C-alpha cells in the first residue's frame, strides 16, 4: 500500500527545490557579474583588475565568476580587422591565461597572435592582388560607360557588384583558413579552463 506523505514531508520537499533554485539563481548572478567584469576589462585592459575583482569574493563564489569572465573573453578571440585590434587580442589572451593558469595557453595564444599578424599582412596583399586582377575588367566597364555617356567615367570597384562578389569570395576563403585556428585555440582554452576548475 502506498504511503501517504504528511504535510510536513511535502513542505520539506518543496523547500529543497527552493534552496536549489536559490543556489542556481546565485550562480547565475555570479556568472553575470563575471561577464560584467570581463566586459569592463575589455574597455580598459589591465590584468590586475581581474585579479583584484576576484579577490573581493569568497573562494566558493570565484568559480562562477571565473566562468562568466571566461565565457566573455573566449568569445572575444577573433580575427583583427586592423593593427589597432591586436592590442585588444593580446589583452584577451593575457586575461584568459590568468583564468586558465596554464603556460601552454600562453604559448598557444602567442602563436595565434603571430598568425593574426600574418593574416593582416595577407589581407593587404589579397586586397591589392584582387584589385590588380580585376583592374582590366573595371577599365573595360569604364570605357563602355564613357562611350555611352560621352565623358570620362571613373568607377569605384566596390560599386561594381561583380567585383564585390569576387572580392568577398576571396577574402572569405582567407578568413576561413584563420577561423579554424581560432576555433582550435578556443577549444584548447576551454579544455584548460575545465581542467583548472577540477
């Protein structure tokens, strides 16, 4: 015969789930705070600020904070658009290095920074090569328009949909090669971070 639970037993079961909900809410809030701290760090990169921010919290709360910081920082590993973006990428690498606390990540990220430098150089070379390769076709279009309009016409290559398509195709192929390296670094960072938490 099934046992009928008393009102006290039912109430205790309900409060257990409330306790775990309070814990999950607290963890969520701590992760969110960690994300805010990481975002503030990205605005003004200083490794010491992350360390100081963590020290303000008890040890048992730091893991959730670190997780929030890590989630934001690892998502910021991306291809630089300009040379100025390199400083931000280096700061992201140092911050992740601090969070994973493993020299191997520092070495790996150093290699990625070198790859970023090569990428920026290749972007410039690709841009020039694509423009040179497309120049005869662009001149031909300018001449046709000049004949139609009766005056000289100079086209910006990015006004030509055919050029834009050709340009994007080539640049995206270049980006894809480097995105694979970024994905590998993110995976490695995640593995090291998970190992550090244990």
